[in-house]
């Protein structure tokens, strides 16, 4: 290649927009954080175990782009979903990219409500979820109890609430955890910028780094209180839930690597476990 053409190529590369400036942060979030098959699989499995029937009506609190609500309704034609989120722009994105493309029959069963999860609790549903740790926005016991009370009011007599929760020794340190997202030209970076042991407040970000070196940093910021399992358990009971189940991921022997354990993807009910560097657990509460 001659000197001239190398120079031209360099100029062209300079003109090419950076991947970060072209990216859609909701698309990136959905691809790197959400796995609707896993979330819905667990939700239905545990609901069946607890109630002995199929849940049909679903409320997705803090629904964001409502990806889960759409997947819920797409799976079974008798299911309905209500997604609740404070952010009108995120809901609009979800309507355009998730609800409408799912087709009229599915879209007719997904209701999106631009509102506060502390206030929206009608109609009554079989199951409500608050995932990706979103309820951590409520930083006081009073607020979190108020939220749980409102959820309970919005559940049928045999309703269930599903929450996820994270912790471990690494959850209270400043860290940056990188993860390649399979088949995608970007890396997902979970950043814990600050943790305050006096209040348990934690400041986290989701960042993305692209193949061309450009970054979306931060793409999302979360100013949370890191609630613990016993605190959530107690507040659920104080809010009127009758029973709380804690599910922990089981580990099994790695077939390829003797002596090592791998996460199985199966969650079992526990009352005592060994702490880990980082864990994600699920809490189900019965009305
Ligand atoms: C971490 S995202 C969760 C997105 C999605 N639920 C998921 O599982 O990935 C948090 C969402 O909660 C919404 N949010 C925060 N406070 C809220 C409130 N009080 N009521 C309703 N939505 C709220 C934000 O607008 C944001 O879309």
C-alpha cells in the first residue's frame, strides 16, 4: 500500500464515528444484563413450588424497557403484564423496541404505566417482581417497608413477590468488573465507585467499552443502599407478607476441571450458607 493511500485510510478512520457515539444504551443494557429465559424460568418454577399453580398476571416494577413483561406475555397467550417505571423516555423506548415489535396480540396484553412503584398497585396480580436490585433506590427502612406494603396490596390472595439481591465480600469494595458479552463488539463493566459503611450506601455505574477503544462511561448510574438479606426479610414480614423464602445458587463439580466447582444455575432454598466474594440470590415473599 502506497504512502498516499495509508494517509487516506488514516483520515477516513478519523472521520468514522466512534462506536460509543453510535450505541444505544438501552440496547446494550438489555444485551448484557437481562436474560428473560432465566428470570422467567425461575419466577414460574418457584411460584409453582410455593402455590402449586401457574401464575398468569404479572407486574414488573422498575420495568425500564419492559423486556421482561413482553417476554412474559409472548410465552403464553393467557398471560398479562403491567410494567411500571418513573421514566417516560425509557418506557417510550420499550414500547417502540420491545412491545410493538412483539405484535398486536402480545402488545394488547402489556400495559405500561408511567408512575411510581410506591403508588401503582392496581389491578391485583399473581406475581410482582423488582429485579436488577432496583428497590435499592429506597434508602430507609420506612421507604422500603412502604414499597413492600404497596406491592402486597397489589397482589392476589395467593400472590408472590420476587426480588433479587446481591452481596459478598466484594460488594463492599471499590471494584471494576469486566465481562465480554458473547458475540457483541463491546465489554460490559460493572463499577462500584464508592461504598459507605456508615450508611451502607453504594454508588455504582454500568460502563461499556467498544472494540474501537471508545467508551460509554457511565451509561447508567445507581445511587443505592445495599440492603442485606435479613433486613429485606424483616421488612417483608413487617409489611405483612406471611412467609419469606431465600434461594441460593447451587454449585456442582466441574466436569472438565476436577476439584473445582461451577455455578449450576439451580437455586435452592437455604437458611445458612458460606459467604462468597460475590453472590446474587433471590427472595420470594408470600402474601
Ligand atoms: C436498574 S433499572 C431496572 C430495569 C429493569 N427492571 C431490569 O430488570 O433490568 C431501574 C429502573 O427503575 C426506575 N425507577 C427508579 N425509581 C422508581 C420508582 N420509584 N418507581 C418506578 N420506577 C422507578 C428507573 O427509571 C429505571 O428505569
